C-alpha cells in the first residue's frame, strides 16, 4: 500500500482535480462523467461546497494529485434526506489497487460522521466490476440498479446503487 497525504481540497487544487477527471473520462468505462469541468468551474464548485460537503485529495510524494473523493448531499433541497450523502471516487490509473481509495475513504468517512450523515450512497457503472468490489470491500451493500442509466459513446450501461450506513 502506498502512503499518500490526504487532505481537504481547496480551489487551488482545481487543476489537479481536473487532470484526474479528464484522465478518467478519457477511459470511457469507469464513470458516467464524459467531460471534466474547466479548472475555473471546478474551483467554483469547491468554493460553493456547503459545510457538510467536501472533496478530499490524495497527494503523492511530489504533492501531485493522485486522486480524490467527493462527499455531496444526496438532495440539497430535501431536509428529509439531509442524513444521506453521495460519494464519488476518482483515481489516476497508476494509483488504483494501491490503497489510495481506501485512504481517501477513511478521511471521507470520518468527515461524514462528524457532519451528521447516517448513510452514504454511491452509483457505480454496472460494467465497472473493480469499483463494485472496492466498495463492497469497504462495507457498501448493493441496494438497487438503474437500468440503461448511462450512455457513453452510444453504449448503454446500468448504474448499480450501493449504500453504507455510518
């Protein structure tokens, strides 16, 4: 397992985050995201996060961003769901299966508990078996499926819903 430095993202991290998103999006198989935001859009997004939302970045020894994990409110408009968060994990290919995702999860889970979340949810593409195994290894349980939810390059894919109770 590689040791990375994990911390909350700041708007100054936007370029590194966009680099990770662009890399993952180019792969066309790991995420429903087809195109990354611009650096300016990403910086504005980070600035606009509520006190209960966060992005954690994983920094390598050279302080480059190797990946990140987001925690957003499942529904910012419904107070009846204010206890539910949504997680997303994005890693550069060379950092996958090296413990980076698990290190990010420890930081995000602690943050979620402190922010009074009781449950977090992740949507994973059905064809992304590695991500499903990763989340199952963290204790997430499959709880549903959205059929033909994603279309990337004309190819349909389901999204598997997974949940974790804190």
